[in-house]
């Protein structure tokens, strides 16, 4: 055997090993592609019903939103009607009710004063206050001002 023949055998062996590795790699690649194809088919089979369910859910949500919108519109109308009604009731009955309440207060005061001392009688010192420019002056300060001296008897 010559050197050329040995080199040819070595090249043929390396070439056979290389082809074997490439064949194994191609077989594995084919298996991976089959698994990927099956996975895509399974995902497609499951995704289509899920998309149909999602579409039905969105339609149902839209229907519910339309109903809620109609209810909100009705509530807004009822609120405005109630506001108008309360304004009408207040303007219709407010004035007369205030007058009746004032009359009742006047009657109570008149009945309460029937047995009470007259205006020239001096009420008890503890219940009496002097008002100066919108504030109440305590009874201990009454003797110092001219307002407090006005009602004192000499």
C-alpha cells in the first residue's frame, strides 16, 4: 500500500463518519420537525375553540355593558326627576310650613309667658346676658359698661 492509497482510505473513513453524523443530525431534525408540526396542530385545535369562547364572552360583555348603560341613563333621569320634585315640594310647602312653625313658636311663647313675670320684672342674674357688638358679655362685667347699668335699679 502506498501513501496515496492510505490517504484515500483515511479520507473515505472520515467521509463515512461525517456522513453518519450528518445522517443522525438529519434524523433528529426530522423528529423535531414532526414534534413541532404535531404541537402546532394541537395548539390550533385548542386555540380555535378558545377564540370562539373568547369571542362569545366579548359579545356577552358588550351586551351587559349596553344594559348597564341603559340602566345608568334611567338612573340619571330618575335623579333629575327627583331633584325637580324636591325643588317643587320645597317651593310649594316650604313657605307655608315655615309660617306654621313660626306661628306655633309664637303661640308657645305666648302661652309660656302667661304665667311668667312681666317685662318690668328683672329676671334672675344667672340667666341674664348683655350683648355688645355681636358677642355676649359675662355677668361679672355688666357693672363696668353703660349697657349693663341701664337696667339696674337705683
